[in-house]
């Protein structure tokens, strides 16, 4: 569905936030506060982190993107917590810089107060998709997001999208406006504050850093970065303030789960409705195929052509009556047929019946495949599931249809044999009479009149047909011959239904593979409700509500 890709992205994001931040933070509310430093390409994030901890722990340079793998720096006393891997468990810890973006370099800086750590994240607008994805993941794991932008880039769209997302999640945000020309500082700062107010971010602390020359270690001078450095120093020294930041962000992240999960549940509903709708279209196509077969067995169309000619030949030559009356005659005809190489009329009729049925089955299966294909092609989800070979019946259908009809014919002969086992004529040894009676029953299946000659059948030769039926009725009884024909027709329809179900499964197997587990939407909504109830009881930001 059109909503599927967004839903998959949101799902991955939620799972990451649960694993990376929510679960480990709920387990340790007193763990060190994590400040994720994120921002646009070239904003000076790494330089800022190095300057705040007064050590060159994160590589800064002119080539972009510089930060390929994240760097986390903390006080030595807090290293054990971050090395454990509870926070951001999907990243491999390493003590040195690595080109692998799925690693997390852990560094220490004694100048940074205990209880606070900085994480230098990749660029949020990096030209590399992997960097952008990782940056978003890291920002979702932040207790506090320090957003860094420049005088030239502060109005870019991408950062504001992420700032809005962070606000909706309840993440505590602070901003750094870097590299501001002194003569434009007032105007740019005022404009930026207006933008923050317009997006309900006016309460976020804003620090403005002027254009400056870095020292020999590539650090911003202490007097320039002083206000920001002091703000974090006070935060590190105040456990109550750190706890308030953690609880505010955690409460916001938990509260944001509800709407996000509701969106996933809606997408799951879309999937379920789409799958059901696609299956219904397939069901309609193959239901029409079944109805066509039923009509074909009722309206006499299968008695046309070769079947009609062979039936007339069969009855007209008297073989039908002989098969019911004389084993000797049958044996003689078989010997003559073997000598002359000519098949018996009964064999011709059986072959014609088989051919006619197979042609009907192949035709309805082909029509159903085309109808289902066209119906899916008109559906936004169905078109994505189609492959060219679905436009026609399966390659193995002709062989399966042949086998179906032959098996059915054998079953009919067995049914006649079973029904006539106690009859005197058959008991006398006229075993070949079973074949003749079986063929008559098969012909009866091709009409809705249970072998009562009407319409086209009269044109074949009503007298002979009636005589043949009278002999059958004498053997089986009037009701018995009708019962045999009805049972044979029902069995053929069951076999046909199974064949068409196998053909339909080429479509429905695809929807089954793409369909979500049973009742995912209800499960998601129930889980979100339980989380919200627990959040309210926990009352992270005040009294329970």
C-alpha cells in the first residue's frame, strides 16, 4: 500500500527508540545524562564538542561529511555505564576512531563533569543516507538535543523538520547558532527566535557563537564558548536539574508513542483491508470460473461437436446396448478392434468427453487468471504484487486438468461398478457393461436433466437414448441412475473447485506473504493504551494524572 513504506520507516524508528533509549533509560533513571550534538553539514559540531570538553576527542576537518561514526565522550567515572551497551545496544563499542558507522567510539575527558556525556552525531543532512539514518537514530536516544547550526544554514528545511519531531517527542532542546558575523548577530538571532516561537520552541535555550579563530588544538577559545560551557557545567553539577531533563524527555517520548503507534495501527488496517480486497477480487474471478463450469454441465454445450458425434456413433452402432447385454459381443468387438487398429466407439466417446472437459477447464482457468490479473492491476497494492506469468493459467494446468478428468472418469466407473455389484446382469459376468453404463452416467453429467433427453439430445436420436436409459433403469432403478449422475456431477465440481483453488492460490499466496500477523492493529492499540496508562501512573513530570 502507499502507506507501507512510511509505516515501515516509523516502525523501525520506534523499535530503535525503544531499544536505544526508552528501555535502558526506564531501567536507569539515574544514569548519566546524554547530550546528542546534531546539526547540519559543516556546522562545527565536532569542534564544539572538543571545545566543551577541552580536548580533541572528535575529528574535525574541512572534508564533508567528516563524522562517519559517532563519538561519545564522558567523564572517566561514567565510562562503565556507556561501555555496558545498554544504551544504543546496536552500536559496537570501540576505544578508537573507526570508519564503520555502526561503531560507537567511547572517549573520556576529565574536564567534563560527571553525570553528563556528549555524543557527536553524523550530519542530519548528510549526502550519505546511512549517515542521515544514524543521525536520526542517535537524536531519538538523546536526553537533551544540542542542535548546532550556522548563520548561513539556520533556515534550512531539514533541521527544522527534525526540531519539530524532537518537540513532538518531548525531547529537551538547546540550540547553538555558530559562526555569526558580529555585525549581523542581533538580526539573525532575532529572526531565529521568531522561527522558534512560531514552532512552539521559544523556551529552548539559544547560544550565539561569533565567528572566531580556533587555537592550536582546534578549540574555540574559552571566553567565546564560556556561556555554553557554564550552562552545561551547572547541569552536570545539579543532579536534580539533570533528573528533570531526563524525566521530561522520557515522559515526552512515552507520550509520543501513542500517536505514532496509532498511525502504525491505521497502516496495519490499510494492509488488512487491501489484502482482503485483493483476495475478494481473486475470489470473484475464480467464482465466475466455477459458475461457468456449472453452466457448462447444465446447458448442453458440452454435448456439441466431438462429444455429440461420438455419442451418436456409440448409440447408433448399438454398442451401448451390447455393452449392457452381452459380454461376448464386447469381447468380439475388442478383438476386431485390435485386428483392425480401430478404437471402439466407446473409447472414442470417452476420449471426446475427456477432451471437452479439459478444454472447458483450461478455458475457465485462463479467463479467471486474466480477470484476477486485471483486477489487481487496477489496485495500488495489487499492481506491486503482480508478475507477468500470473496473467495466464499456470504452466502445469493442462497436465493437471488431464489428470483430473481421467481420475474422475475412473471414479465414475468405480461408482457404477459399486452400485451395480448386486445386479443380476453384471453379476452374470458382463463386466464390460460397467464401461457402457459409466459412459452413460458421464453423458448424464453433461446435462441438467439427469439423462432425460430434451432439446439437443432429441436430435441425437431420442428413441435409442430412451431405450438406453430404460435398460439402465432396469439395472439400477430410476432413482439410482439419477443419483449416480448427481453424485458424479458433484464429484466433478469438487475436483474442479480444488483445481481452481490451486490456481487462485498463485494470487492469494502473495497476499498472505505480504499480510501482517492476525489482528496487528488491535494488538498495537492495546499496547499503546497500556503504555499510556503506565506513563500516567509513573508521573515522571509531576503528580499522576
